[in-house]
């Protein structure tokens, strides 16, 4: 199997594209908030400019609406865009979850020997239900059952993904597992981001004792709102990219190819972890 011919690189590109789009939307909103304030000033100039015809001069209703938007934009800017950045983090985390699941399905499809592993053989399934599924849906069903069997939803940080990746053995033997080492900086930011994501999704962004204890570096107290800066979103973006490249490198190493070693700024050397030995 040639990694260049698989769907794995397409998945990587799609994930990177999602992160790119997320950051672009965040930047667009930042720019739009700034322009909302300037727009009111432009309306003021147009209102009193003799060279602007009466037909195109802004009405009082239009000006009032623009001022309302400007006040909201100023408030959000002063607060650091907490809602925008929180939504961005949740979307990017969801994209990471989807990537891992899709990656496991694609690996099982690209490496048929993975179906011989003990982790797959012990999955209990109704034969009648299984035969009704398409080939792709069968593999996704197996991945879902692996997640359920290992109670992956109860894990934290990269363990959420590593437990599943360790269940995939591309040549059917334990030495070909997709799990492995992760740079400590990447592990730390993904752990923290997951805790924040859960707080945003289930507690409306209000910190509880669990979050405060799990992430002391955030310096939050119970009842305090979680505010994410743009720098934090960019840091998570870089860490997520390094993590998926780490996973891709494991497949490259297992198939006897050279891993990617250049990480993004702030995570220099993060891809220089130990990778599994070639098995094919």
C-alpha cells in the first residue's frame, strides 16, 4: 500500500482546511467589528456632506441600527470576543474528533489485515445487521464499537484518541498499532482545550470546580466565565495540527517511510518523538 494513494492525505488536507477556515472566520469577525465602528463615522460624514445627495444619505433608522451594531462590536472587542473564540474552539475540537474517527476508518480500509486483529475479532455484532451495511459503514460500525467497548468518552485529552488508535493494528498484530508517543506540549494544550470545550458546551462557559482543578494554569475560580484569547485559539490550532501530523507519521513509519519533522512555530521539535518500527 502506498500512502500517497490512500485517503489519509485527503483527510489531513480536509482537516487542515477546516482549521484554516475557522481561523479565517475568526479574523473576518474581528475585522468586521472594527469596520462596524468606522461605518458609523462614515455615516456621520455622509449625513453632513453637501456633495452627498439626499436620496443616498443614511436615514435615522439606519444610523440607529449601525450605532447599535457598533456598540455591540466595541463591547465584544473589549471583552476579547469570548463567544466567537469559544465557538471556534468547539468547532475545531469537533473537527479533530471527526478526523480521528475518519482516519481510523480509512486505515482499516487501506490495510485490510487490520481486520485480523484481536480488537476487531472480539467485537460482538448481529450478522444480519452487519451484512446490510455497505463496506464503508461496516468499518465505521467497527470503529464505533471499539470506542464504546473502551468507554473512550470517559477519557481526557489525547487519551480520548489514543485508546482508539491503539485498537487499530494495520497488519493485525500489536506492534502495528496506530497509538504512540505525543509531545508533552501538545498533550497539555489538547487536555486543557478539551476541558474548556466541555465547560463551554455543558456549562455555558462558566467554570466549575472540576475545570479549576484540572487546569490550574487558567487561574479560574468556580463561577467565573471562561474567556479565550485569539492567541489561545491559534495555539490550539497549532497543537491540533502537530497531533494529526504525529498520527500520520506513525503510519509513515509503520510503512517504512520517513516521517514529517517540521512543526509550526511554538512547537519546534514536537514531531521528533519516537515512532513505531516498520512492519511492512
